[in-house]
C-alpha cells in the first residue's frame, strides 16, 4: 500500500492591509476504507482557531477568521495518507440490466444531485457529440471510459489558459485547459447519458509515470456504476483511478470542492500562489520534494493576455 506525504501551501499577498478575513478550507483528505490519514499538520497565519465540520457531501470543512489587519495569509498543510486500491469493477452484468438500474435510481438520493445538468450555451452541441459516440451500446463503465478517452484525445492540456472563473462554454470552444476543465467537461457528458457523476478534488502521485497534474491540486470524476458504486475516471490521464490518487473532497463541481476560499474587508488587489508536492513511498523507495509556490492564473479581463487563448479567440472569430 503506497504512502503519500503531501505538502500543500496557499499564499495570498494583499496590496494593502486587509481585515475580517473569513475563510473555508477543504484540505482534509477523505477517510474511508481506501484512505487512511496517518498525520495532518496545519499551520495558518496568526494561528486562528479552525472549526471543523462535515458538509452535505460528507467532506471535512475547516472554517477560521482573522479580524486583525494583515498583508498576507499563508495556509500550510502537511499530510500523510496511505491508500488502498479499490476492487476493479467487474463489468460482467448485462449492459441493459445496468442501464435499467440507472433508470430506476434517477430520482433517488443521493444520485439526483449528481444528475442535474448544468445549463450552458454549448449543451446541444455537446449532446450531439455524445449521441454520435453511441455510448449506450456498451455498459456504463465502457461508456464512461469512452467519454473520458474522448476528452483526453480532443482537449489540449495547457497550464494557465484557464482560471477558476472560466466557463464551460469557453473550455468547450478552446478545447484546452487543465484537469479541472477536463473534469467539468466529462461530468456534463456523463450526465447527458444519465450516469450520476461527481467532481473530485485531490492529488496525484509524483510524475514518475508521466501522469499529468503532478505539482498541483488535481481533479477528476467519479461515475456511479450499478451493482458496484463510485468509480474514478481521470480524463486528464485517461485512466481509471485506483490507489495512486488521494481524494480531498467530492461535490457537484469545483465550487463544492475548492481547497481554499474566503472573503475579507479591504483592497481588491491580491496575488495568489500555490505550491504542492507529493512524496511517494511504496515500501522500497522514498521521495521527498518541497512545495514550490507558483503564481495562479487570474480571470482573463484584458489586463493579462494569454497568447494561446488570444490566438484561439481570433481563429473563432474568422
């Protein structure tokens, strides 16, 4: 069973002192039969009291405040997690039986929350694409893997081209983004064929096997399979998740799973840097890597221009 040592640092710098900062963090790895948290150390600027509770989806959420004036906020989390692989899905039940079971649970808790389609302008176009792929000719697992492969093959992985404010329509037109964008596209595709799907935030093993998403928080999708349960699909790496990913939180979208978010009184000008390192132990080898802070992309508002994004927008206008 692999052990992951995770160092996750978030740093906000403000142009002038701010106060009454209220924050929410989802930096507590999920604890279940497949993840054992053996250590967690959390250090936050001004050492506030952190109240922890569970949200609607069962995630551990920490809340804290800093009412004093401050120019920076640093949230430093160190965890150790041991993962156990999920049993591989046995796709031996007839496909029609599985699709019929999905039909039966559409209005049941908790699946109804993960079937609600997000409305966006390109939905009809995405639906037509999914229809052409004839996903229902196979099992739900085969359908999920086919859609994950489509996203992997047709979207370019480019860091910095999108931000947390980027819409689904923008991602669909650009056909590019990062793991968060890949996950959101796959989510909507799965919902189109009525497979319950939820967003997952977390981390991925070090990039020793050439997997994309190392060195930052990662995101993927869990699809519900009849007679099995939730199975992770990582469209960024076109793989079924099994033991080499660490789950932080699940929800309907990134908004439910954002590792850090908050508000404050003061200047609107701030910079955000995030650093993540995942050291991996498999019983034979051990790796240690420091978290290196990296500036995070801002909303594209004309003040900053991404050359690739600008090129794609020009092409779309021609």
